[in-house]
């Protein structure tokens, strides 16, 4: 009954697409109702693997070859969706926060300035005059609602054009921030987070894929069913016992002795939780050990 060693986030094939967050997330329980965090934010892709446990005396392959081979095949198969989600998450993060495009900021500023001086300022007075004649014509027809709408739209367009022309980078970055913050807030709500607990849009989108595509599959493989009472009750504890959070991984890196204590505590947690599962749901325990692949 050797507990599996907790997995460190950011390693393996998915580590090619994932790096440690610049600011470590505050420790919180992602499995709690209305949590302020997600499994992905805390653990990355760590813990998404299957392990053998309690197969009896001797090497696993000799004692229970079907369990050892089945678990290895499952982990190999699970590597593909993990890699696809990691690649998609990295792409989304780059798309929602395209910081690498900052090299084009000077060029955009120059182009907008030239367009403003050579086009907008040359034709602005003529366009405003035409708009004035149009509004007077609408007024003579007593089309008050249409007149008010025309004035409103004219003011809005002039304000936007002025902002873009005078401060192109400020306007562009403000638009980016508005779009990404809105996407992040919507996705955060879909992830079941508490109101106001929103990460960046890329992280929120990846968290949703992680929960729906990876964690649910891990539950099904570990307990035989992702929706069983045993999976719901003990899934979070088993998952936490087989993975380190980003903060715990940082502790392991900075202070190996403290990290060793964290790993030993998680292994003891795994043993205690596995015993509860064996007592309450022997069939699910067969899946947990790997005897039922």
C-alpha cells in the first residue's frame, strides 16, 4: 500500500505549453461550492493520472499484470487530451492577452497620426457641415426622434474617432481590456465561481475545459463513474493527495525539507481516504487500485 507520489505542476509534455504563474494563486479550495478559484488555477495539469495501489506483495506487473498494463495504457491515452487542452489553453491566453503584438505599437501610432492629419482633418469640416444640413432637413420634417438619434450617433462617432486619432494606443488597449474582462467575467460565472472572483479570460476559459474534459474523465477512470456518490465525496481528497499546487511546488523548490513534509502528509491522506473508500464502496475501490481498468 504505497501511496503514489504527488505530481508537480508544469512538468511533462504539458509543461511545454504551461509555465508557472507569475503570481502564485492564493491557497483556496477549488472544490468548495462557489469557490473563488479553480482546479486548474491551483494545480495546473498535475494530478491528472491514474495509479496502482494495494495490488498485493511483489512487483505490480508480476502480481497483477492486467492492472499494471491497464493503468499504463490509460495514462498514455490520457496524455493526448491533456496535451490538446494545454495547447488550446496556451493559444487562448495568447489571443486574449496578445502582449507579443506590442512591437507594432509605434507603427500603429504613426499610421493613425498620418491618417488623422491627411484624411480626417481634411474632410472633417465638410462632413460636419453635411451632417448639419441633414439635421436641419430632419427638423423641418418634424422628425424629432430621428433628429435626436442622428445627433446622438454623430456625437458618439466623433468622440470615438477623436479618441482613436489622438490616443490610438490608449483607445486600443482600453477596448482590449473591456473585451477580455467581459469574457473573463462571463466564463468565471460559467465555471461556478463566487461573484467577483475572476481571473484573466485565458485562465478562466482553460479552467472550464480542464473541469469538463479532464477532471471529469479522471473521476470516471479513478472511481468507475464520474457521477457516483463516492466520486463526488472522495474525488477531491484523492485528487489533492496526488498533486501539488503551484504554491506547494514552490515550497518544495525553496525548502526541500518542508516540501518533503507536504508530500508525506498527502501520502498519508491518500491512504486514509482509500481505506474509507474500501469500507464504503468496495467496487469503486477496485477501480481506485487499478484492478478494474
